[in-house]
């Protein structure tokens, strides 16, 4: 490791089943209006937490929209969130096999999606991205492909196929369109990052499978900056990895979270919980779990625990959405 490209800035968020906060969040959008939109997935069987929370980097809270259900505009297993060029919010739902479009105020515009494996049908839509022409790219998780669709859901093209070779996909998850127009895919079960031209031509494969700092295990999300550095939510290793443009990992982060404003406000009025927290060891030594990053993260509060998403804003900040800690850690690109 040769670089400290990311520097910790702050943490935002709070565990909450309703209203201000998140409940097992899956992804965050940094909107054109400089508001943040975090989509919460909740737990299987618990309907209360599913929603999109709207706020800003200073934790000013603006409300929520959507909720649990299968009616138009509702969500069950929301997975990813992005924005069209005209400013509409786009959310994928892997249970409903649906893509929903909302105005920034939460008003439903339209939704589409049909379950299946034919062109234009979906089986577990996960990552979503939009190109400069407002074409919608969806990682079709269980169909092991990327689909390109119009804003109304019409099929334009598909690429990718199941397999373990460099050009293949195996349950792709998060996707992003880099500044140069290439599509990067977090190839979940192949433990690699794949790069394609937006016409589907395979360009490169980055990373190798494993549990070490220079390896990937179940990468969930990816984003790329103007210098072509690659940022990865390495979900299975409970880390965020930084790759240089050639695909070499140059930084591996475990997390540096501090209390958010929302958390401090909560503790200020919940004195018993504040006292219990003050008496707790939040950075306990866990030698017997040293080889299990999941167990270590579950015991040490500042560390990433289920980093599901990495997003980049125009101010060169990276936002890491942590599902199991119900928060977003923010880092500056040096």
C-alpha cells in the first residue's frame, strides 16, 4: 500500500425505523440539488424501515418518501438509487423486479419491470446508472448481465454472460459510468471489477479473490474519479479499497466513523443510552476474531460493517453507505 488517497471527513446518519435516519440502508445518491437520498432496505419481514431519506451533508433533514409495499411507488427490497440527467430519482427493487422514477419531492413519475430472463425482463435488478443520453443501465443480478433500457423501459441492448472468465459476470451488483464513459461493474461472485465500453465491449478485469488487503471478496459497489482511480465497497472484507488506474490496490480502509449530529442529538435526550455508551468499550481488543473481518466490525463501532455502496460527488468526496451500522461515512479525496 503506497497511498493515503482518502482522508476521513465525517459521519452522517442514525439507526431509525421511521423518519430521520436509516434502517439497513443499501445505497446513497448525492443529488444535483446537493441533497442526499439514502434508500433503506430494512430487514426481511420488517416493513417499517423501507423508505428514501432526504437530507444534506450537514444533516439537515428534509423528510422521507416511498415505503414498503408492491403498489406503484412502493418498495420491498430496494437496492440502488441514482438520478437522471433531468433530475428524477431512480430506484431499483430486486424483489419486485422493478425500476421506479420519482420527482425529487418523492412524487412517483412511473415504474416498469417484468420478471424473467428475456431481453428487457429482470431478475434481481441491482445497480443502476444513467449515461449522458439518459439511457438506463441496470445490473441484472440473477441473469448475470447488464441491460441498457430507455427511460420508459424499452430494451436497447444487453451484454455480459454467466461465467468465471475475465469477460464474464457472476451476479453483478453495483455499477457506475466513469467520466470517460466506460461502465465499471462490481462482479459480486467473481470478486472482481469489470470494465466495459458502454456498447458492451469488454475492456479489463481488475482484482483477485481473497481476504487480504490487496484482494477482493464480494465487492458490492464501485465508483471512479476524474483521475481514473477506482473506489470499491469490498463488502465481504468489510473494507473500502482504492485502486490506481492500472488496477493495483493502493489503499485499504477499515473505517474511522465518529458520532453523527443525529446520533449526538439522540443521546442528548436519551440519557440512559448515553450513559451505557459512555461505559462501553467501543474499540475492544478481539484477538480471537482477528481473521474474521465481519466479527471484528460487529464489535468495533468505528469500523465499516457491511459497506454496501460507494458514491462520488462533484466536490471529490466519497460516500460509503454501511448497512449494518445505519450510517454513511464520508471521505475526501486528497
